[in-house]
C-alpha cells in the first residue's frame, strides 16, 4: 500500500525519525535548498502499511535549507525534534532542536529553536585544509539513554565530472547526549565506524539485552545502496 501524502507526492525525503515509545515516524523533506519541498509528515507504521496522519512544514517554526539528519528524543519534559543541515564543503554545521507534540501534531509550539555547533575533528582534514568528509552531518539518531549518534560523508559533487561514480567515504560518531531537553556535545566525538567507498546517509540504533546495535544505510548512487550493522565496538 502506498501512503497518500497531503498536498501531493513527496520529493527529496532525506530522513526519517522514529518517535520513542510509538509506531510513529517523522518522514522529512530536506527543504529542497529552501525550495518547494518543506513538509514533515507524521506517519503511523503498521505491519503491512504506512499511513500519513498529519503534516507540518519547516516554515511553521524555522528556516531550513538542506536538512539530511533528524531524530526524536524523549526527555523528562516531553519529546524534542532534532535536526541538522548537511552544510556541504564545510567542517561544521548547526544541530538544532525544538519541542514536538503528537496530539495535536505540532513542532516548535514554544517558539524556541535551540542550536549548537558541531565541528568535525581537526585530524579529519586533508593536506590542502579541506574536510575529508564534505558533509558534516547526513544522519542522526538517539538511543534510550540520550546518546546522540551522527554520520559524516564525503560526496565528490562539484569536484569530479560524474559524482554518482564516487569516490565515497563515511564516518559514524557518537557526538553527545540529550540532557534535560538540550543537546550537549562531547568534548570530542567518539568514532564508531569508518566506511571507505560507501556513502552512508542514515544511522539508526537498535537496543536489545546485549546493548546497542548501530545500523547504517547507504546511498551509493550508481552502485545502489545497502543496509548493514556496524561491528560491535
């Protein structure tokens, strides 16, 4: 069954954020370089179906340009929605967050959008001073303890004739925690995995009795894509 998107078919869906304690997911358009596709869909995921229950827009609470990473955290004061721009060819990007409510569905009702700057470690710079990973955040997720994970990726767009042929590389970090409703970054991110030749664009956490498992999904353009777990750290 195909979900019906309010306002017409979706485009440039760049991230999905599971809502803790529910079967609901936010399906998020990137904002299309500040263009047409500005929607955030509240979806209910069944065993054999995905139903779009409601929708919001980036312009309801902020200005977005090209968001590729998002997550939802459950805090003592309620849910918060976290996102980050990919900020191509820069070493840093802003992680932002605001309140989220489900009934009725709304994002940023408080009028407050908080932010913190995430900067790639200085050792991830090449000999010319350029970041080894040209998009500092392309994926986000939060575990039940509030640990925040991210992905940085290298895409050669603008640097080679056919960027869909690569080369690609990616790195997965634990970068901080959600503490009392705020994102607090670690002094230095912890590397959870390095993936050469793969362009990771999503990260998700699965928790079981043995701890945390990290899964990544790739968009390797002409090479297709894969979903795989990272080896345990």
